C-alpha cells in the first residue's frame, strides 16, 4: 500500500485491527472517513475516546457502564438472588431486550478456551465466586454461548459452584450450537431461559 500517504496507511492499519474488518473494508472505511466533513470526523473520534475514558466495569456484575454500579445492579426491583452468567455485555443486552428476566447478571468478559490459551483466571470468574461468597444467592443461571468455549466454561463454573449448595442451571439448547447469543431472537432466548436445566 505504498501508493497511499503514510497518514492514510496508518488509518487503514488501525481500522483493519478491528474485529471483522479485513484489508478491503479497512480501506473503504478509511476513504469514507477522509471524505466526511471535518466536524463529523471529530465527533466520531471523540465518541471513541469519550466512551473509552468514561466506561468502566460495574463493581458488582462487571458489565460495561458509565457508573460505579450499573442501573441493573442498582435496581431494588430486580431479584438479586438470581444471577445470570453471560460471556459479554452484548449478551446481557440481548437478554435485557426480552424484558422477561428480572434477576441480575454477571459478565465474564470471555470464555475459557484452552486452544486460545484463555484460562479461568483470564475471565471474571474469581469475581463471580467472590460475589457468591458475599451475597445471598439462590440460583446461578449459566447463559454462556453454546460454542465449545461456552460449554467448557459452563461445565467449569458448575463444578466450582456445586459444593456451595447454590442451585446451578444451564439455559436450554434452544440456542443453536455455536450460536452467539446476541444474534438470537428474543423468543428463542426466552425459551432457552424457561427451559433451563439444573446441572
Ligand atoms: Zn452491575
């Protein structure tokens, strides 16, 4: 790509580091940005830096939020005795969109993957166990994806929790194998939640 200026190359290189953006898409986006009005580019850039500067982990559930404690954890109307464990904030949002789950969440920020070298210490699992030791919890619903990583994580978590006597369940396999929770429609998500099985 020597025929572009180094500034353009730098932009393309940064964009191509984003997930799902290949070299061609990165070029297309770069030229689109360069053709945008200056104030729009400034808005885009500041939206990125502002989000990064102001978004943090909720101190309780570890979802991404701009407050110390997220609105879900803060809500006294939610059932704090039921915790749904999800892989990421997007999965949490998918379940929130159904409006039918009134418990709280725990966001792992990943899943165990021996192949990718991601172990239990690389996700927010210690934090979950700390919560279970400190809070009065009746049920943990494991809603990790039905991928190999998601299943491995679910098994690992259930083995950790079992000795505590807290009920552990796994969402039903209404979720297609390998399916990412965020792409699944609300009806399927609800069915998976209602049909959850105890582990
Ligand atoms: Zn929270």
